[in-house]
C-alpha cells in the first residue's frame, strides 16, 4: 500500500503543531515576564527597602516561568525528529 500521502499529512500537521507549541509558549512567557516585571517595579517603587527580597523572589519565579517554553521546545523537537505518530501508519 502507498502511505506517502498519509506520511506527508502527518509530517505537515506535526510541523504546524511544533510551530504552535513554540509560538504560543513564547507568547505566554512574554506576557508572564511583562506582568512579573511590571509588578516588581510597582512593588519596589512603593517599598524600596524590600527591593532585594523582591528581586530574589522575582528571579525564582522568572526561572520557573522560563521552564514553560523550554518544555514546549523539547516536545516540539521530539515531534519533529522522533515522530511517534508515524509508527501508526505502518
């Protein structure tokens, strides 16, 4: 049987899914960093003596927030280079 059209369709949908994973993850992280930075500036402007403590907490949250697009890129790379959906076509 000829599976070439089905393989091409799976690969094209996989590329679209990888693009959405990376793009929406980056968009969400950008919004999160903007909100985080804005709130940090507001709080350190209100209480400047708490700035070092707030800065430490901001960096911890930024590190956790940065994990979201990294996981998205890892899943996208998995889909692109070791596509598990192609096994179902054989």
